């Protein structure tokens, strides 16, 4: 009896023994089946419900589902199986199939160098090098090569020599052809030019052109970045610029050249008998520099520079300044460093020092070595006077420096705004503020007081902002009336309909000044049964007295709609509104060239520099 009881006890412990899950199991059926701990090989499957052994092959779960079919847990297993299948793989999705042998061998074979795919990938790499101004040696760097291999293992990338001697020169010729074709279709163009020196102290001259396309978009392109080792005299510059235009067959279409006030470039334009427009940004910079010639301003600005230098070279001072800003409730702004060639940076530096005056004083006064830099009340008064004079002018340089929208038509309204409001002395202004304003205003009026320049900006303004300078407009319309118009025989639309369409078009990026010069609309004159001269006068009259566009709308969008109504005047738009108000496009070429001719690439040949700058400025995505 004792032996029987012992045997029964051992059988009860075996039945209650916890079962372990199958290793690597994915099916939900294994929630109801397992193995004993002693079954290390996991060969005998035991049901957790009835504790019976179930015969099944390794990895096969059909017998397990069949065994559970007559038990209450079967319904639960089906629901869990369905939920897992739905979340694991969406319905309708194809089950991945095994790669075929032919495909596997094909994936190991590199693209032929004459294949379309190889050429597409090579062109993409060349585009990346040119557009993003990357060195040729990029294609030999391990990280870049690994990335290309991961993207397409079958692509064998050529060497740097192939890109520098074959791929990029071919891309340059193709891009140059596209640019030349586009320029040949333009009726008129304006240009900007300037000179600069590379990191290797090699002199270059750049030329950019600006024109209005057939679909009324303002477009610009850099056509030349040429090595210029000759003396920078007016005669040499004049000869170089004329040669550039002749190479591109553009010498007969130029309307105006926008440059800075350098004596050599001014003389070059005069020798070539071209119309020249002074760069607004450069003129404003010189005007402000001249107005700053005051010992009080020199001292106050000098103090600002020293203060900024102290905080720029000490991380402890910067940390203490942040704590002071939090304590005093001031904005957590950093101080601004002045750039000698950007008057706006000086104004921003002054504004930031005035904003953070209390925090700066607290930090400097706490340190004996910097206590002498605490600005006095006289310095603060001078800085405040300067800020009040220059603050309203801060945004004008940026607003008139764009290449993407019309800027020349804003010159007249801007000068008018300077004379009537922004630079007019006010009762609350200090004597220093009034002196600064007066000096700037006198210089700007002098620079733009030339009769030829006045007529140019008046013409541009009336074609955009509808100022009345009708006598000049009549002469221009008459001179162009005999030339073919791109309006052709298109059907005119009513001014009411076209104005609504123009006003609903895209807005200009920068705020214009057209709202200062709006006039009430008048009825449109009929152009039928009139002589050519009478038609021109009637067209002009309809334009001057027609409904005005929104002062914030893009003038080219307005003209794209209204060119049918004003075929002669619309040609003047393409002649004058392509002129840039500043020479900033040439400055942007300098920035691009600085990223091309870096310290690591200072030995690039001039022809290569011209090619790379041309590509980075003119390649379109």
C-alpha cells in the first residue's frame, strides 16, 4: 500500500509540473501547448488543458489545432489567430516570394557604362557636386561611396577625374546652351557687375543679367565669372564687360547696368555709353557712413564694440548675462557683432545694446576689470539718437535686394517716403538725430538727382505704381509702337475682369509702396477707328485712368493679365521692370564663389571657377 501511494503522489506532481513554451514559437496555438522542463530537446508536446501528449512534427501546428478543436479554448485560439494575422500582414498584401536565381545573378552584375541607369546616376552625382558646391574629391570619400553603394549596389561610381574632366564640363555646355537660348528670346535685359578677389587673392569680375520671360516671370542668371588680371582701370573694365556681352550676343539689348559707386566701374559704363543706375544699398551705406562722422558717435559705437567683444570672448560673461536677463525679465537675446561693410549690422548692434542695457550694466559693474566699460548716460543718449534715425531704414536694403520680384519701381516711392516722412526732422528728435537724417537725405537726393536716372526710375514707377509722368511714357510708347507685340491678335478682356484676376494672383514676397500713389479709376476709351498715334494716346489714357491693382500685388502678374489691353505699354514693362535696384546679385555671386574657392580648393584654375560658379547659379532642380 505504501508503494502505491508513493507512485500516485509522484504522478500528481508530474501532472502539475509547469510546462515551458516552445523556443522560437510564432503561432498563437503554443499558448495551450508546451514541453516539460526536463525535455531539453523539446520533442514531446503536451497539452496544457488535458495534459495529454500530442504527436506532431517539428514546427507543424495542424495537429495541435485539431487536438484543441473539441475543447472550449478552441474558439479563443481562432480569434487570437485571426487578430494576429490581420495586424501582422494587411489583407491583400502579397506574401514575399523567394528571389529567383536569374534575378539574384542580375543584382550582382554592375550597370554597363553605356546604360541609361548608369548615366542617370552619374548625372545625379554631378548635379549634386555642382549645385551644392562640393569638392570633386567628395566622390572618393568613404562615407559618400558607402551611401551610393547602399542606394544602388549595382552602380560603380566614376573617379573624381571623370567628373572634373568629363561630366561637369558636359553639364556646363548643356546648361550654357539653355541659358543662351532663353536670353535670345528676351526683348530686353538689365545687368549687374562687380569685381572681387578669391581666397587665393586672384581678381575676378562677374556679370549677371536680368530679364522678364515670355510668361512674365523675372529671371536672372550669372553668365560670366572671369579671371581679370589686368589693372582695374575704367578702360580695361569697359573692354572686359563689352567682350562678355558680345560673347553672348547681348550687346544690343541692354537697358541698364546697376553698379556700386566705384570710380573705375562708373568710368567703364560711361566709356561704353551705357545707362547706369547706382546701387541703392551701396548708396544708402555710404550716406549713413558719412552721417556717422561725429566724435560722439565714434565714442559710443566704440564702447558698443568693446562690450560685444567682452561677451563674445568669455563664456562666463555670457552665462552671467543670461542669468541677469532672467532676473530682469529681458528677452534672452545675444549681442550682435558689427560688420564693417554692412551698416545694418551696426544698427542691430546698437539696438541690442539698448535693449539689454540693464543686464549689461549689471554684469559689467560686478567685475572690477570690466567696470570701466559700463556705458554712460551720454553714450546711451547718443546711441538712442542714432537708433531713432537709422531704425526706420533698416528693412529697405533687404526689401530692394531681391532677384525674384520687381524692385526698380520701388525706388521713386522709397525716395519720396524718405523725403516726406522717414528722414524729416520731428519736434521730438534730438539735434544729433536731425543732423543724421539731413545728411542721409542730402546724399541720397544727390545720387538719384541726375536727369537720366530720374527719367528711368519715373518710367519704372509708372509701369508698376501708376505715377503720372506721361510725357516720357508717350515718347517711349511711340518709339516701340512699330515693333511686333507679343499680345498678337489675342482677344482683349475687360478691365474689371482682368483686375479681379490679377488681384487674386500670388502676392509679392516683400511689401511694396504702391498704396501711396493710387488714383480713382475712370472709364476705358474705345480704340476702334483711330489712327496709330491716336491709338497710342488712347492706350496711354486708358492705362493712366484705368482701375489700379492692389499695391501689394506682383506687377508682373498684373501685366500678364493686362498685356492684351495695353500691347505697346506692356513692351515697356519688359524693358524697364527687369532692372534691379541694387547690385546684390553680383554680391551673391561672390558668396557662391567663396564656397567654391575654399581654403582646400584654392588652386582651382580660373576656367574651372567660372564653370562651377555658372553651374551653381544657373542649374535648376
